[in-house]
C-alpha cells in the first residue's frame, strides 16, 4: 500500500520537475558559495601564505648576508617571535633548536611549498591546546629554518564549509518540501479526476467533477469532462428511454393479448375441455412479458436515480433464507455447504439483496452437475458462491453481464438472460460489485454486497 | 361481495369486471381517480382494485386521500411498475397488496379472496389449526396426523401454517412465497412446487388422503378430502 503510493507519488511529472529544479538550485547555490569562498577564505589564505613566504624569504636573505653571524641571526629570530605571537620560527642549528618550538617537526617541505601541521600551544591558563600551523622551511647557512603562522583560517574554512553545508541542505529541503506540497496538490486534483473517471466507468454517469473558483487549468479540464459526461449521459438516457418506451409500449398490447387468451381459456376450458396449444401460447407470452418486465426493471436499477430506502440488512438472515429456499432443489442432486465465517450487515434494500443472492445461488445450482458441490461462504459483506460445474471461460466472463447474453449460443436453455445483469446492477446500487473467478473446476462468484470499509 | 374497480384501460376493466362477475362479485367500475375516490368514500365496498396510473388523479394520491378519510376498505394496487420501491410506496400509501401487470386473473382473484377473508376474520387468535385428521399446534410447534407426529423444517411449518390458515382458499405460488419468505419478487422457477412436494411427502404417507391439492394454473389449496 505505502510502497505503491510512494511509487505513484514519485512517478509524477511534477515530481521529476521538482528533482530537476532542486538540482539546478543546488548548482546555483554551490556556484555562489564557491565564489564567496574564493573572495573571502581563499583570499585570506593566500595572504597568509604570502606572509609566511615573505618572512621565510626575509630570513633566507638575512642569512645570505656576509655580515650576519649566528648571534645576529638568532637575535633576529628572537625579535620576530616576540613581536608576533602567531609566528612560529625554529632554527635547527646542529641539532639544537632555536626559536619558539620545542622540537623540530619532520617532513616539512622546502620553500616555497607549504604544509599544515599541528603543534601544542600553552595558553594563558597554562593549558595546552592543539593549534594548526601553516609553515615551510628554508636552508640557511646556520641550519634549517622553519617558518610558520597559526592557521586560524583553517577554522574559518571549516566553519565556512559547515555553513555552506547547512545552506545547501536548507535549500534542498526547501525545494523538495515545496515540490512535495505542489505534488500533493496536483495529485489530489488529478486523483479526483481519475476517481471520477473510474466511477463513470463503473456506470455512475451522474457523477460530476467539482469546480473551484480559481478557473485554473484543472477547472478547464474538469469543466470539459463534465460537459462530455452531460452529453454521454444524455445519449445513454435517450437510448435507454427509447428501449424503455419500446418495452412499455409493447407491453400494453401484449397484456391485452394475454387477457384475451386468459378469457378464452376460462370459457372454452369449461365448454370444450383443454386447449393445450392455447396454454402454450399463454406460457410463451408470459415469458416474453417477463423479459420485458426484467428489462424495464434492469434499466431502472441501472439508472442510479432509483431512490432506495436503505436500512441495515442482516446478510446472515438473507443468505439463510436463500439457502432455505433452494434447499429442496439441492437435496438429492448435489451437496450444498453454507458457512458463515463472519456475519455482515449492509445498508440496503432487503428484497433486492435477496434477489441478487438468490440469482447467483440458483445459477450455481442449475449449472452444477449431479453429485456436484455448491459452497456458499459469507465473510462480512463479502459472499463467495462456488460450484464445480462447467464454469465460464475467462474471455466470456465480462460478457455474461450483458443483457440476454448466452454463453453457448447453441444451448437451448435460458442462459444467463438478465439474471447476472440484474445482480450487477443491484450490487452497484449498494456500492458493491460482482467478480467472477475460476474455481478449478467451476465458477467462483464473489459478491461484494456493500462498500468495502 | 361488492368490488370497486378503478381502472382506465377499457379492455382491462371490461375483462376484470366480467371475470369477477362470473365469480359472483358485484363490480362497479370507475374510469379515473376522481370518480374512483368519490365511489370509494361511500364505504359500501368489500374490496377495491386500484390501478396505479390513472388519468386525472394518480392512483397513489387517490389511495392516500381515501385513507385520510378514515376509510379502511382493503385495496389491491394494480401496477405496471414492478420495482421494489414502487411496491413499498404503494403499501406505504395504504395499499394492502400489490399486483404487477400483466397479471393473471387467477392471481388477482386469489389475492382478492385472501384479502376479503382476512378482513373478515383478522382477530381469530387460534392456537390450533385442524384439517381432517391433521392438527397443527401453534403453541407447541407440533404437527400430527392421525396421532402421528410429523417433523417439519421451519419453512415447511410456515408454508403449512399459511395454507391451513387459509384452508379452502386457493393460494398462488407467489402469495405463498411472499407470505413465508417475506421477500417481494417472483423466483420464477418451480422452487415453491418442490417445497410443496416435499411437504406433501411428509404429510401424505401410507396411502393417507390428499390434503394439499394443486389447482392448475392457479396454485394450491388445503381441503379435507
């Protein structure tokens, strides 16, 4: 569920746009930071380096003078260290160290290369604290001279990097956050549209998209979809009205014919005895009328305008009543199993629900061969009816919901007729649905009798 | 027995009128809602058959108006509208039964007779139903025939109870189904016949006389031989 939502979320165009935008923002930010770095920290660094090199150079020049002896040279070192506290100078004169360092560090590159190395400095409280020194060494006639300066900029550089890191992180969070918000907004609008389309697909042509006052691009699309739905709804209605009218108009004369036949049968029956052909005519006429009635009722059920007075319906009782009704049909022929795994209650119309369940159960019994098995399992608002009859091939499963569809055109029996179409319409009225599956062998009908919680 | 028929289709009312007259009913016909309401309020009818869709005044409006006057004459609604919600509307407006067009006269007759009889003896709080040597004890929930106890399934018990309560009257399959299962729709198959056949097997063993009789094209009736 969550991974699915995440996948959906990250697949959107706006999310891709957000990511691209984030990259651009991060690049620009980094560029600015690099420039700032160059102008501030790096510049100070260069100055520091220049200072060190100047000092080192100065001492080298000093040592190169003929007139300068060891004493003057060490004096100069002393003077410089006293003047500047951040200056580190050490002369390695015949393994004796002159200057303000106690020991001579190894591996210091020669002028003009510089290296950063740590030393311990005793502060005013008498505590030692590590300090980074940037230094180089030059050869003098008195020995190797090390010149260095406290590298405070090293700390600054660190701070700069931390601050930059925070700034970039903040920018990242900001853009992604904005992206998430936009994405959710857009997704919710798109979701509204796709949910509506799904509803329309499931037959609820009356559904319309809500329009906001902003009149934005989504409202434009919504409006167009709504208009399209109005048109489709109108067309469907006019078609179903035409069929309704045909059925209705044909029914009246057919009813009259039926009345006449009945009249003749009532009179002639007494005078002339049985008229078997007339009884047959009446029976067939009844079937035609029945089909008309079912068609009219179906189109009525499918038009969700039907105002049902719904009340809580106990599904266990309804199923039990269905089982009681079909019990004698089952008795010797096959085995009927009826299991309540979990009782269920739905808001609905008892008569219609009974009818839907009866249609499905009766179908299962009708198509199950002798000694077969029909199993009815109620699990909350979901009812599963399984049989081990011939089943319905997969490619036919959608078709059986069509009006008057027959599975095997050559078969002479009644087929599914309007039964399953009526079941589907009834379940749709209750916010449920019907699903057909393979029972290996046979058919498994899954009736969701109400909305899924 | 006086019957008022409120129906605007000429062929239909002529036929129903004739058929009821053959059954010994006195039949008055009203061709629209206004006239129907006027005649019905006179209160001299035992039963009213009312078409749902009428000119001038709709059947249901007519019925509600009639009930508003305090008139309690049983009313059967005849309707081309077969839907459950229509039926419920009809019964809510004060109808006692609802017959969907196209109907067979037999079915209408059965329902008219059931209603008129029901109207006459509704307050018979009997605890025992008897036909021939069959006794149904409603308190003890027991059925015996010639002293032999017969065990029945709950629905079989209800079926038999309904038939015994209306002994001598023809009861159709749909009437039985509606009374025992209390769902409004026609199961169409022979399922009620199978229930009755099972019930018969239990009641009429060992060459005992037949109690449940089939009336061809109409339904069933319980009668002592």
